[in-house]
């Protein structure tokens, strides 16, 4: 496969119906994460403001489409003074729109283990529009390593601007082992879950309900938002739902994807008392635990997060799901409940320009100044 097979086409000239058909056809031959699925991509494109101009990266082998991705050009002044033109993979480069936290990011490929940078960097290099960097947020560690290798071969530089742990459970492997979920956890985590369940059951029986209708899904989502915002605003943070684009996207996602089985909203109750809510996205048998809203109390033995996720994981095991993905971000409950972990990286592929050398020098100067103050 030659490098020339990637091309970049404005979404406005491609057309939504045509892209939906091609994307879903490729998706049937690929192994997409929820963030690569047309369910996610189509909803995201529908919600973008009119002044965002997405481009579609297309790779063909003859007449066959073997790769698809979405890139947006952004212009910004980093650190107030540095003008930067960026191609952003599955993001816009705008803070008001990039509130969804894209993860498992990569173009959709017919062969998912391929190095997607092969050819795509050269494709961007052929673009007449001037650009300074190619931004790849939320990329799996293995894909990041392949990207870095290819980028260096092209004489470019990679700037890593974030790195987060990523946690998951291989439910199929757990099912094959014949072990129950709780038995696979550490003795301390197992004890905390069982103790918390006993405390909740003093109030009333623990009941896990998966929304079975659109009306119930809306009800659970509103309650999740309320609990989520109460927790984060109580800590002096705005909370995810304070961002209009975030709410608009997920309201549309639930409305359009619930009947297709991509949306799972879960409520956990102890009698008449709320324990918490989970908002999961289901793609090809894998559950991505995307958002939550728990009811916290001053009783130290009540662990709503542990109890809620354990219930959702046991439900996923029961209905035959293949994986439960906690997604990226360091958290004690993820570390306790997950059975596997890795890392995700946030990268910028940068052309060799003086302003980036200046930025690195400035960053090192600030780091040195902070170290001396400590």
C-alpha cells in the first residue's frame, strides 16, 4: 500500500449521507472503538458549529476505502504569543467544542493494527494550506509508539502534552476463566464492595435497573447530570454538564442511538435511596464507562462508585459483553476495579519551526524556575 493513497476532502463537498454509507461499510470490516464508530462520529459532525470546517481523510486501495478519519484545522495563539495552525484528529482545536475527551483515537482502518501515520503525514505535507502541527489526542500507547517512529522517519518532532493511565476488564477472558468478577479482585477491594453492599441493604434491597425505554433513559440521564453537577460544584469545579456543547452532543447521542443499543443508562438503588447512575456507551460488545453521577454521604463505608460499577460489570458479564472500559484518567476506583491497565497519550506532531524551539526553551526555563522555588 503506497503512501499516496490518503487524500483530504472537505466534509461540505463529501456529504453526510455519502460519508455515513462509506463509514458504516468500513466499520463492518474494522474493529472500532466507540469513538471511531459512526454513532459517535456522525453525532459529533451533526453538533459542530457552522464555522467549523471538518475535512475527511480517506485512504483507498483501488476503489476500496480502507481508512477514514476526520480532521479540523484550527488557528490559535499558544501562550498568548505563539501563532499555531493545527490539523486536529477528531477534535476541532476549540475549547468550547473539545469537551468530549476523545480517546482510543485514530482513523478508522480496515486493518486496525496498521500504523495510520504511514501515508497520512505525507498527505498533510502535500496540503497547500500552511500548517504547523498535527494534533492527535487520546491515542493508545501502542499506536502512539508506531506514530512516533514514523514521524521521526519524516524528520518531524513529537511533543507529548499529556499522558494518562487507562483501565479496562477483558470480560471474555474473565468468563472463560470461570471466575466470578468479585473473585478476580484484590481481597481488600472485594471486602470494601461486600461491606458497602451490606450497609446499603440496611436501607433496602440493592436493585440495578438498565433503562428499557427512551423515556426511562432520559429520566436516568437527567438524574445523573444532577448528581454529577452536585458533586463537582461542591468541590468548586464547574462539572462536565456546564459546557453547552457537551450537553448538546449527549442529548442528541441518546436520542439517536438508544434504540440502536449504543446507549446504556444504569440506575442503582438501595430501597428508595439512590446510590448512583452510570452512562455507558456500547460498541461491538465493549462497554465504555463514559460518565457517572453518584450520591455521596459522610458514612465512610458507603462506596457508591464501587457498588455501582461492580453491578454494571456483573450485568455486562451476564449479557455476554466482551469488555468493560473505564477509559483514561487516574482514579482510585478504576485502579481498584480494573483488571488491566495501560496508557493513553496526547501528542502533537510538529514541523521543525523556530517558534516550537522557543516554546520548548521557555517551558524548560519555567520548569527550572519552579524547581528552584521548591
